[in-house]
């Protein structure tokens, strides 16, 4: 399997990385600028009190290697931004995006759909008791077919403002990683794009058609 980048090693990235490892991924690149904080521990199960103040990428790599000794894990302690994203993801064929930054999701989408070599990316988000994920594939719709652009900053809730439920991010992170693995293995129909939502009433699947004037069609 190819090298997969996990952008964001928090509530979504931790269960996503674990699920990727369970699914056979052995080459990861963990990317996150932050250190472990006490408030993370209830939902970011890779980390314990002894990790507080340590870079998340280091603590997560250490946790994964305790269970999967042969894993090849690269760590990059920095924020993934549009500038330099190509270099940051050099050598990766797929990305799991699980930050709480709406702009980052569009940057990863654009990295995935750029021609001539379109790549696979799963974009996940969670807030409160709800979460969602969407997988960009070479022949399907992309994140911009669904959401043309990030919402204005003033409309964005963050985990620190709205809170996020531990089981919700655990579920969404694991489901997102499973979707990415299916896409990479050709087990999902790459043309059948869908937004998968997790909420208090269960799972909801909404089919997404490619938008004719979207970046991904050019
Ligand atoms: Zn598109």
C-alpha cells in the first residue's frame, strides 16, 4: 500500500490513524503542529497524562508503534497550509484530513484533484454530536462539487467553542479511514461519491454528483 498522510492528529486523526493501521497501512506521515493538552485526553485516546506538552505527532507515532512495530511512520510537526502543501505531501498518494480548519479541507481537496495525477483524499469533520466524511476519488465528485468554498470565518464553530463528543469523533475518524482504505483498494465505486454523515439519528448517506464547472472537471 502507498504512504498515507494524516493531517490533524486530534479527535479524528487518532482513530483514523489507528483504523488505517488495523486495515494494513504500514507507511504513514503524521502532520500536526500541536502539543498534547489535558483537555484533549477524553477524546484523543492515544494520549495520556504523561504525554501532555509532547508533540502530538511524536506521541501518536509512539503509540502506534507499540502495537504495530514494523510501521514506517514519518512525523512532521507543522500546520498544513496551502503554500508548501505539495512539498509536505511529497511521496504520499492519499490523505486523511481531520483538522478543525475548514480551509485545510479545501487545500487538501485541491491537492487531490490537480491534474494530471489525481489522488485520493478523505476529508472528515466533527462538531458537537455530528460528524461527516467525504472521499475524493480520481473519477468521482470532489469536496468543491459539494461545498464551493469555505464558509466565512464568523460562521465557523470550533471544537473549543461548540465542544465535541468523544464517541462522535471516534466513530467518524474510523469510518473516514475505512472509506479511504476502500477507495485505495478499489473496493468502492470511484464514481459514486457521497457525503456520509453521523448524527444522533444514525448514519445518513447523500450522493454527490460532479459539478460541471468545478475545479475537478477542468
Ligand atoms: Zn469538484
